[in-house]
């Protein structure tokens, strides 16, 4: 019973949070959204999706973490590539630009 009550409180607290955080575009054209505070967590989306696939999880995660979501190139609001690119290099450059030295994926 105690465990169930705690879960209900956590869900209610998460759903009661106002929208917050900041978003923008990196110098290379990647759209990103960052919210919360604490250790950094990067949420990666699947192919043919975008950052919105994490909409339900973010309110709970941002209670304890700094959450970064971004759209891969040619997805969502990010730029379409004009030349070959590396998704891992894109992420490394985004983290550097945002001043995030360490993150869990």
C-alpha cells in the first residue's frame, strides 16, 4: 500500500509541473530542448521520430536530472544535411556547445 501511494504522489507531482526549460538550435542546426537540473541525461530518438517521443518521460526525469533532447539531422526541427555527417560527432559538438562535460545516454 505504501509503495502504491508513493507512485501516485510521484505521478501527480510530475503531471502538475509547468512547462519549463529552454530550447534552441546549435551552430550546426540541431534543434534541442533542455530542462531540469542535476546529472545530465541525453534522450536519443529512434529513426523517423523526433524529440517528442520522450514527452511523457521528461516531466518525471527532470525532477532529478538535467534532460537534453535533440532532433537528429533531417528529423523534426533540425537542419537537413548538405554534406556527409556523423551523428556521434553531432552529439559531441552539441554537448560541448551547451557546456555539458558528462552525460548518460
